[in-house]
C-alpha cells in the first residue's frame, strides 16, 4: 500500500485496482468477497430464490448470528438461522446457496413492512413462481417440491412455513380451499381455468404494436368465385392434412364437390345425406358448375 500498488476500499477488503470506484469493484466481485468475509453462511431468502441482489443491492444471508454490514455499493443482511442443509450446495468458495425448496420456505417468513428491500418476495410473486412450475413441469414436479419441503421443514424447523406452502400448492392442485390465494394466475389455476401469463404478456405487446403501426393493405389478386372456391379447398385440404386427416387430392375433390362419402368412413356417416356445395354467386340453381381445377390458381 505504501508503494501505491494496493488500496483499502472497505474493512478487510484491499484491491490492486486503483482505477475503478469501490462500489464498482465490490459489485463486480461480490460473491468472492462475501465468501471471504462470511464463510459458511448461506445465501438465503429472496437472494437464493431470485439468484441476485435486490435492485437496491441488498444481499440476504443466514448465519449463526444476525448482522448488518454496509459495504460500498452493497448492504449485507445476515439473519440468524440454520446452517447449510443436505440440499444446500457450496457456492463460490466458502458460501452455500440455499436449495429452491428451502428458498420457497424462507420466503414465506414475514418481513418488516417498513423495509425498502424485504428479505422475502411478495406472496403474490411466490404463488406465480409455483404456478409456473406447475404449468411448465406438471403436477409431479410440484408434488416433489412439496415432499422435499416437508423433509426440509422438519430438519430446519420451518414448520409454519411448510403449512403455508402446503395450503398454496394444495389450492393450485384443487385439493384444498383456494380462499387464501393472492395471485390471479394461481386463482385461475385453482378454478380450473389456468392460462399462460407469459403468453398473455406477449399478446398484449403484439396488440399494442399492431395498434400503433399503420399497415399497408395488400390487394387481393383473385376475387372471382371460382378462384376463391379453389383457394378455400386447398387451404382446407392442407389444414386437414397436417392434422392427420389425409386423402389424395382427387379423392378430396370428390368428397367436397361431388358429395362422395369414402368407403372407409363409419357406416353412420355413409348413411347421412351427402354434403352439397352452396351455389356460388353468378350461378343459377341447377346450372352446371365450373370444372374443378387440379392446380391452385396463381397467387
């Protein structure tokens, strides 16, 4: 330090970086620094669930005693609690990362309402995370999480937190009352009307973009009845084809335009009256229709 090759930027923290600000250095090297300052502690609560500091750069740890340590650019909040369990994995040297199961349980602990960055995420957000697991990975994954939570809660003393988690998961699986749910997606799931909020947001973005963008109208080059009829036929043909209803084009033409019922269709279908094509505008009833084109009209 006397030679000007290193400097102190916080208690017990020295660096040879003489250019960047202390805030920048600590944020860029956050987890190695925490590993040296607080060995054996567990990254917990919302830090474990979100996998990053809060927007105010608060980091939550669990250790043998409570502390609050303010570093340049970062505030470290340590809560007294159980040490790393079997499912908590080593992380960046001397730290541990709480398992997803433990993180869900910890985020059901009450937080101080006055805190700018509470240690737990909002109940609504927690339910949305659980609903997303159910939506993307199915009931089996959510049941496995609950089973793991039951074991973790017993080992770490999270009895009350597990009761709450069990009620939430049970409500979304429609085995428990849904009156305690907070999020819209969880309530819809419990009511049997689940939807995908991620897709909904994308559609809302698309809708807003379309409303704000004037689109050029493309002229329709084929407007005569015969061309439109042939176009509709081929669109219906390929739509059915990709869904598994497959006929040769000539066979499909006979079904649509001549009302022929295939011999492979069930007996009750063959007994029904063959469907007829409504007369197109410009063709009198009983008049001979234009011949079916075997080639799609040019578009």
